[in-house]
């Protein structure tokens, strides 16, 4: 249906400029949302089809998920609506990326267990998996190189460190935070602060993760960084560094519970 016919049907009178603005917002929304929705749908389908956590099939599924997710991101090009990475923000991105990695793994280390066993037991009981979850961590990881092979392990690292880390930033911080502040989210400044929306987006981001407690902290830090720098690419870089370090930690120390 043509735009003028659609407007007449619903009693809407918009100028050509207003129609173009609507179309741009719609295109930008799909560009930000589609790769992330695909990723979440894959996670849901894996659960529905009961692909066992110790089955190497899971590693193959994740490899395909990574390739298709990257393809969708490159096809929709959500970065079109953002400035390039500001090199002045790179040191902050590195610091934030490393800091979030340390916060993520430190409470579960043997060092903390020996130093503060009560705290670690409390942390593991309350902040690992959402409290309403009945899931248990896998005993054997399908992504371990001795089971899946180094190629599939590398694909798991690439998917986690690069693909989903960047997709998440464009969805959570680039789109959702600003969309909740204004339906034409493209007009909402990246540095706009709203406490309620800030906490809500960070909380929903946390629920997406197994370690939901540190997931909330990470969400707060990443969103704070976007607001402070107005540079989404620097936040994506920080997220890539966090996930990259986490992946290397998982592989070299066998801490597959983080994957």
C-alpha cells in the first residue's frame, strides 16, 4: 500500500520528510534488533530440541550461529547511524574491558574461595544463574578442544568475543536504552541520562547471563561508558576485550562453566 493511501486509511497526514524519517527509524530498528533476535532464537531452539551440553553437536550449532549472526550484522549494517571509533576513548575501553573481565571471574577463583569462603559460597548460591532458574552447569563442555577440536573451540571464542559482543552493544545500548527514551531513538543523544531506564536496561541485560549478578554490574559499566563517551564503538571494543579475555581464560584454565 502506498504511503498516501495508508495515511488516508488511518487518518494520518504526514509530510514527505516525516515519512522518510519514519522509514529510517524502522530500518534502523530492524538493523539493531534482527541479529540479536536471531541469536536469542538460536539459544531458545537449542533448549527446545534438547541438544545436550556434552554433545559436540552443540559446538557445530554455535559455529553456524556465529557465521549467520555475523552475516546478519554485516547485511543490516547498524553502524551506519554512528560515528567511527574515537581513538581517544581506546584507553578507557581497554581499562573497562579488563576491569569487567576481572569482576566477572574473580568471585569464583580459588584465591577468593580460600580467602573468603563464606562470601564465595553466598555468591555461588545467589548470583550464579537467575534465582528462578533450575538449570545446572554442564559437567563436560561441548566446546573443549579435546572434545570438539580446536577449530570449533576457536569458533566459540570468535562468536563470544567478537560477534555477540558487538551485536549486544548495538541492541542493548545502541537501540533499547534510547528506544525506551524516545520511539525515534535516532534522535536520542547517546549521552542522555535517565536513572530508571538505565537500571532497567542493565537489569534485563543481567538476566540474559548465567552469572546474572556480575552481568548487572557489567551492564551498568558498559552503559555508563556509552553515556560518558557518546561513543558506542568504544563500548563495543570494551565488550570485545572482556569476552576475549574471558574466552582465553576459559580455554587455557579449563573454566568452561563461564561458557
